């Protein structure tokens, strides 16, 4: 039963990652599933997912300690392997999920 519910939660969350446990529970109930929001919240916790919401406003003075300098400002990128960037993406699969990890060389072409 948990796996079926978790699959349905994953499907809804993949389509609408801004949904929290309350909205996911309502959508599941609307699809005929008998489930309450406490169960959805518990399963989402097990799955390690949560609704996307706005984070703290880092421009406020109280949050200045979290602001990090932009290290590439003013840097001339002139050759390969000088600056790399990474990206991690979650991909839902038929039998679970996987992560795609990409490393990108930021050499600029003139």
C-alpha cells in the first residue's frame, strides 16, 4: 500500500513540485484515493521530498552572514579547465528515480 501511495505522490510531486503535503493529499483524494494529509506528510518525509517554497530573503541585513561573494566577478576566462560548473537534476524513472550530474567547462568562445 505504501509503494502505491508513494508512486502517486512522486507522480504528483514531479508534475507540481510546489505542492506541499496538504495539496498532494487533496489531489490524491480527488483521484479516489482514501488517504489523509498526515500519511502524505509521513511518506513525503520518507521519500525526502517537500514542497518548494520561497526561501529566506538574503538581501535583508539580518541574513547578510549567509551572502557569499561571487568569485567569478571580473575574472577573465581565457582557457579550458579554468572554470567549471555543475548541475544536479532529479529524473523520475518507471522503477524509481536517478540523478543526472553534469560538469560543464565554462570556457567562453569569442
